[in-house]
């Protein structure tokens, strides 16, 4: 429900919060720009597809949400590997990560879809699935 919390009420009060902003930064920037321009419909349209992605990333057990955030960073080329301290990249299943990939694509959050697809193939190959 973060789009409604951030949008605020008729008096401009907003509960802008969220650890998801790192993962959805391009959409968040565009949505907040639309809101600043007074275009609530565009704000909602931009944020709408990010909600399912956020729910997937923060799916229980929530304490492993960082795996999803790091996975998206890897897919988008912000880091050269998908490794985390303590092997936390293994905290989520391959099915969970594949769904993050699908939802990030649906939310237009893959900076370069071809690069992201190749990186997803690498993750699948490590599990013997590609």
C-alpha cells in the first residue's frame, strides 16, 4: 500500500518510507516526478506494477528481503556478481528469484533487458537449469 502512503492526503501529509526504494528507484523517481507535477493518474500507473514486485521481495521470511534487492542490482549491472556475505544469496529459492525477474520486467525496472536476461541465464545455469 506504499503508493497511497506516499501520495498523502488532501492536506499533503505523506508517510514516505520504504526499504523498497533502492530496488524500484527509477520507477519511484518517475512516479514522484509525476506526483510533483500533480499527475496522480500517472503516479499511480507508474507505481502500480511495482507493488507486486515489492510483495515478492518482502515475502516471508521478510528478513531475507535484501537477497531480492541485491539480485535486482546484479540483474541491472550494478554489480558483477550475485554473491552476498554469509551466502545470503541462497536465502531465497530459484523460483522466488525467477518471479522477481519476471515482476521487475513487468514493472519496466530492468535497465537493459538483454543484459538482465543473460544474467538470469547465468543464475539458472549455476543451478543446472540453463
